[in-house]
C-alpha cells in the first residue's frame, strides 16, 4: 500500500499553479477553435498518433521506431511553420483582435468607423437602397454571423455600398460589424413578434427590432421605400434620423467621447 500512499500524497496547490493551468487551458481552447474545420485538424490527429507511437515504442522497447520518431521531431517545428504559415497568421490576427488588445486601440479609429457608417447610411438613403447594419457590443452575435457569409474585412463605405447594391447576391440580409471590421453579410435576423410594432414597418425594421430585443446590439436601418434612416436599440426604434443625428447617437451609444472631450478641454483652455 506504500505506492498508493505515495500516489495520494500530493504537494499543496498554490495560486500560481491554478493560474498556470487556467492560462494553458485557455490557450488550448483557443487553438482548438482556430483549427476547427481546417486541414490542421487532420495534421493534429497525425501528430497525436506519432506522440502515442513514441510512448508506445518506449514501453515496448521498440528501439528503431523510437529512434526514427526522435530524429524526425527536430524537423517538425520547421514543417509546421512552412505548412501552416497562413493559419499561423490568422491565429495571430485573431489574438490581436481580442478584447484585451482592443482596449489599447485609439478612439480615432472608432470615430472613423462611425463616420463610415454615417456616410454609407446617408448615401444609401439618398439612393433609396435598403440596408441594415448591426453593430456588435458586449453580447456576441456569433450565431448570426455563422449563418451569413463570412467576410472579416475592414469596414469601409465602398464595401458597404457594394454589398447592398440591389444586384448584389449579398443584398438581402444584414451586415454585422465587430469593432472596425465587417464580420459577415447576408445574415438573417429574428423578426420581432411585438404586437405593438407599427404595421407600416417592413421586414428590415422588424428584424432590427427582433435582434435588439434579445441583446445589446445596435442596428442602423435604411428604408428602401422612403430612404429614412432609423436606429434600433433595446427593442425601440428611432426613425427619421439625419446624418448628424445618427452620428451623435452612435457616439453616445458606443461610448466614444474621448475626442469630443479633448476638443472641449482645448476650447476651455483657449478661452482661459
């Protein structure tokens, strides 16, 4: 029974051990998410098979197999870099867009995104081209993104105008924006079942209300019939917004006030 006693006799677990395990678990989880549905899954299975074969060769004392695997292991790292350079770039870009790093982004980038949205909405409104743009906030919209056409492209007015052209195959559905990037287009949203919603509202407005009833997202809607710009949030709809009104509301709702605060401070200092 001595071996059982030794097995159960474990050192005390410190907070650093818990932190170590949590970090490794998080990295493994993110790695599995990144390789899911890619060719890296098959390569990972092959690597797991070779690792199991290595330990099996040690246990069964298969010296030749063990020698071959040990000598091939030195070249595995270089093979991974060559074969998966595109996946490695995608992984680093994914980690670079994590919320921790977004905290350090400058407010000017967010202001530029808002300005692109305002310009796009105003132009589409003038041309009476229907559109719905959803801005993700704290609650993720991954289930709706996966149901659309993934883009993962920088948000620009030109791209948004191209998506919502009537002849475009991506015209139907919504565009979902994460930060300063268009995550997906042609996304289908749940329609509102609120009986108090006006019957004058079309499918786009009902979809915007239905989505914002479920989470904290913001939806900008351009009516195809009237060209009116509306903003949906929390299940409520603000209609007939001007370009300046939309810009003000987006700045307020998204919390990007740093530039305006700095300008106000500069104005006060100049008056002083």
